C-alpha cells in the first residue's frame, strides 16, 4: 500500500493569495479615510467644547450684569479675542498642536472663530464677548 498525500495545489494557493490581495486593496483606503475623519471629528469636538464654554460664560456674564449673582460667587472669563476661547476649556488649554485664529470680539457680540487641528483640519465655533470678569 502506498502513502496517500493530501494538501493544496499550487493553483489553489495562488487563487487564495489573489483573493486576499483584492480584499486588502479595497480595505486599506477605508482605514485611511477613517483616520482623516477621526482627526476632523476631534477638531470639531474641541470646537464644540469651546462654543459650549462660551455660552456658559456668557450666561454668567448676563447674570452678573443683571445683579442675580456676583463675580465673587460665579466668576467668568473676559473674552475680547477668539484666542481667549482656550481658557474656556476644562483644563484651560488647547490640545497640543491646536491653535485658534485670532480675531477681536466685542462685549456681548457673537463672532465666528476658527480652530485649527494638528493636521490642518479646521472647525468653526461661535464665541460671545464678555467684560467685567477675570482675564484668561
């Protein structure tokens, strides 16, 4: 009795390699696009945080001006430039590599500012000017 050998033929192995190559060629561009989208989402998230902080800061400014509270109990930050938005973040500073395009903001005025991320992605946010609080 002879030994019976089993295994894959060279044609079968080549076919599997070709199929894997085609799958890899279609999957790689999708992962690259996800990285770009994630970077843009990160910039938009920081811009949204600044905008939310600006709205809260403005609300406290209005409450102080109306005499409902004082800066001693509810301090707020003076905003006279787009770059002051950095102070409105929870840790008081932008993530490394981020920057805000400078632009003047008048008291009680809403201005659209631009946040630029590490890879050059940008996002706009609205900041509202305030005066009478503490400097950033």
